[in-house]
């Protein structure tokens, strides 16, 4: 698997496939400067060689990982959106509304906060 489209195409359930496509296409359209990558069989976006956000799927939800530091910064907004949070991920259940504005704010934060970073991870 080398592209986001290959990742999306391997999702069996069409409604889940469409939700993932909407999120990834939104990010791709809003942030054309970000590089689309597949690492560890998961789609992610990077900027100048540093990690910005990644995704994984499970039976019950989509997981987003903008790194623990960013999740800590946005903890209150994540709670207000009703999403479950772990140390490293934010989980959006398949039936929950996707808050693209919240995802955008986390991406914006990471792009700015990591603009001078030379490593992949924070």
C-alpha cells in the first residue's frame, strides 16, 4: 500500500470508506502543501519531513493522531465535541459527526508549532 487511495480502497464497508475519503480529501484540498504518506500501513500527512497527523481505522471508529502534545492542547475542544481521547489518539465513532474544523485547528497548530522542526516526531 503506497497511497491514500489504496488505503481507502481496502476498506470493505462503503459508508466507512466514504467517511475516510471525505476526511482525507478535505485535508488534501485545504493543505495542498502537506505530503500524503503511508507509514505503518496508515495514511498520514507530513510537512517538510515532520509528522503532522495520521489516521487509522477499527471496527468502531476512526482514530486521529496529531501527537499527544497537540491532543493535550486541544483536550477541552475534544471533550466538547464528545470524542473519546486516549493518550495518543482521538477517536471518532463511525456514527458521530466529523468536526473538520477541529481537525483543521489541530493541523494548523502542528504546522505552525513544528515549522522549524527537523525530526519526524516531536
